[in-house]
C-alpha cells in the first residue's frame, strides 16, 4: 500500500489514436496492450496525453504527449530533475 495519496488514471487499452473530442486540460492514458496483459517492454508502453486545444466546430482536439525525464521504482531513490532547461523568467 502506498504511503501517500496517488492519482491513478485507467488507461484506454488497445488504443493507438487519441480521441477527436477533448477539452483543454484533459488527461488521457493510452496503452496498446490488452487489459491485464503483462508489459514485456523494458520501459513500459503506456503514454500520457494532455489536451492542449479543444475540439470544436467539427475540428479535432489537439493532444500533446507528456515526455518523462526519468523513471523510478521503490528500490531506487528518485533521480534529480534535469538541470539543462532554460532559466525560469517572470512573465
């Protein structure tokens, strides 16, 4: 059991496309696997998508895949965030 609160999004299984519908801010998890199928890939094949432009007037929503910069397990400490990003600026 986890020691802190977590959010769990149920994946859309056996999906290789994002939906045409979406509202800005929607999150979606896609998996090419069947529900309950063991993922044999070394990095995992589920992906997280964020809707950046709503689908309206017959135009499809635009989704952006969230890129992850590290992985962790309970056996290894969490890696430090990368330090190669541009400096933050107020704006």
